[in-house]
């Protein structure tokens, strides 16, 4: 069974984007896998992390995309944060840039996902 972490808000402090979650138990003992995939059905990016037993999916829902765009622009570090733990999301900027480039104009992700990504990340 895969575990899903969702973020309830973000903060931007000293050049680092913090993604806040109340799911402390899911970040405990988790390491960054350095990969981002898309979930076109939920209009989300998913950062992959792992613990000893399985992958942990960190869901980056559309509601926080403007903050992700700022982090991309600033080449900021991105950190998942709970009450007890933090997890630096390694390779985040490179992975998200690659995925956005791949999604642009690519109907395989579904027209709605493509439109949403282009509107947030590719508008000039």
C-alpha cells in the first residue's frame, strides 16, 4: 500500500519553500527519491520519497502551484515539513522543470492537465 502525503499550506523563508503537512508519521524515516511524476487525474505533481518498506507519494496539488512556480524561478530549495520532521526534496527544481517541459503541448497528460500546467508555469 502506498502512502500519500498532502500539504495544507506553504511558507517561503530565506529562499526556501516549505511545504507543511500535519501527517508527521509519514515523513518520519522517509528519504527523498529525487523524482517527480504527474497525476493527471488529480491535477497534481507527485514527488517520490521512500522509507524502508515502500514509496511515499508527496502530492503537490494545483493549489500550491503558484508557490512552486516562484521556487522554480528563484531556484529555491524545497522542503517538506511536519511538526517533527523535515525532508529536503532533492533534485526538485531539475525534476519539475523537466516534467513541465514534457507536459507542455503533450496531450498524453490530458488536455485539462496540459492547460493547467501551461497557465501556471508557462505564462509569460
